[in-house]
């Protein structure tokens, strides 16, 4: 019964066919019958039509199953996204993102993927162009308005965190073949609610189906991007020893909403519907205080644990936090839910703002943000060294991220948060795949350049 329920959400029928053909290519009739049966579980069509679709899918799958050449042959590591925790904002995810920077290579940008910030920056004259994109929370596919609201807010957070006022947003929405068209409207309404509250317009975007005819079901995915301009950056690599760490109040966003939804605590979702983070940033920009700030970042997926690790690695500093101070800044209703469910609040997105600044400006920052109606306090300091520590009841402890972010849904609790036993083996395979992708890129570049010369 559970297997059927899972398939009823979304199914990649092309992937299903290719997996079956790799295992046994001699029984196409049997595969067609199986695939038609799967299609009928999702689509309300007659069996004859289902068999026609199945036969066409098998035909296309066979044509693309075996390809040759650099451009057509995919680079494979043998490690799946889920196995390595990609997207789960823990050590596995952070490691893959560090390899992305290697594959991209030298960009000449002021801030790029190698620095693990959520936005990229290029210099234009005397100003900085800030660009970011955020994907919708995958578990909010059935809640399009909520997914739109939270992803728009996340994109604006990332631009604001660079000390830049966002100028515009763009969206990309993909809905599977059987999804209701109204999902698009509901999602856009969520995005533009944030747009109208902040005065930052949504000006362009794209709308497509997931996988065209090859992915059936109702799943939705996509993202929102944002751009801004600033004359003074607050990127993570500007963090310095001696700085103080300040944090605003946080009630969470997509992650907390997902927790509340899938544990049946739906009233908690309402706590996440606010723009306090953006209001705090706007207050710092309008006052000009952002120019005194060394670094700003949002407490996003992976929580403060993940942010501490990324800032430490990027700025080559040691981060020291006071747990008691952080706890008081978490929305009481959200904190109560997380603790009741035994979810580590330090390992999930809180939608709080971290401000890292010299001690002499801390008082003015506190006063300015509080005047905007947002709670804020000093929660730690930056020291010489590397890594992160947390002080709990007077005891100093290591403050490292886990393999995955805090398990915040029933399914995530099954997967757990600890490193898999074969982590090193998987990491070596990923290293080889990244190197292979870099070599492929170089070969294709050389081939194109040679064609231009001839």
C-alpha cells in the first residue's frame, strides 16, 4: 500500500523504462505491461491508451540508452544524491558544494560558489551586482502558495545578506504532467505576496512541465532568483577575529512549515508567515549601518551548525556561540514544536539573520533593528583559529554539522543524521567524478576552439 501511495505522487516513466531495460532488455512485452500498469495507477485513461504510451516510452528509452562521446555520455560516480545527503544541508551536502566550485573553476567574480555564500557577486564599475537563486522546498509541492511565499523570501534574504537591497525577482516553475494548472497561479500569488510587502517586483520567469510527457503525477518544483546592487559587501569571507555575532529572532520558513505539516501541527505554519528578516535588513540598509558590518548571513537549512562551519571555512576563523542566547530568539511556538519532536533547533533553518560586526558597532545595530520591531541579541564572538564551538550551561562543546541537517519529518528520521559507514568510499568516488567532469569540460572546450581556428 505504501509503495502505491508513493508512486501516486510522481513517477518518471522514462527512468522506470531505462532501469528495466538495463536489467533485462529481452522482455519488452513484459516491460510494456508493467509500465502500462504503473501509468494506470496515476492517469485516468483506458488500458489501450496506457499501452500506447508505454510502447512509445520504451522506444525512446532504447534510442537513448547507449550513447557515445563526451557530450552525450554522462559522468557517473555510482553514488546517489540521497546516499550522500545532497540537499540535506549537512557534511555530505557541503562537500558536494565545495566540489562544485572546483568544477566551475576560476570565475574572476568577487564572490562565487567556492566561497560557499548563498549569492554570487561581480563588480560593475564602483558597485557590486549581487545574484542569487533559491529552490522551493520539495515537500511543499502540495502547498503552492506556501512554497512561493517562502522561496521568494529566501531569495530576498540572500541578496539582503550581501548588504544589497534587492531590485527584482524572477521565477521558474515546473509542474508534472497531471498537476492542476492552478498550482502555477497559487505559487505566483505566494511569491507576489512577498513582492507587494517589500516593493520588490517579480518581473520575469519560466513555466514548464517536469520532464515533459515523461514524468507523470502532480509534483511541482522550481525556484526564485533575485538581483541587487550595493557599494559595500557583507559577504562571509569578511568575518574577522574580534567580531561579535548578533542574531535576530527566527520562526523558520519552508523547513519549519514542512515539519508542522507532516507532523500534523498545522497551526505552527502561521508563525512562519512574516517578513521580519527582511525588515531587519532594510533597517540596517536605511541607517547605513550595513557599511559597518563585516558579514551577514541567514540561518538557513543546516541551521546555525551549518552556517558556523561555512563561515569558519571561508573566513578562516573560529566561531563561538552561546546556546542560551540563541534559544531565547527562537519563536516559542516553533521551539516548543521542535523540542516536542526531538528535533535539534540548531540544525534547521530558523529564518534568522546573523550579523557579524566589530564590537564598537554592536550597540547601534541592536538599537536600530529593535526599533524596526525585530528582536536581536549578541549570541557569540569570533576568535582566531578554525571550526566552531558552543557554550551550553557553561560547558564548551564542539559545534560541528552532522551528515544531514536535523531530521525534521518522519521520513527524514528514518534516514537519520549520522555519517554512513562508507562515507570515505563515497567521497572518493565523488572526487573522481568531479575530476572527470573537469577533464570533460576541458576536452569539449579544446574541441570547440579547434573548430573556430579551422
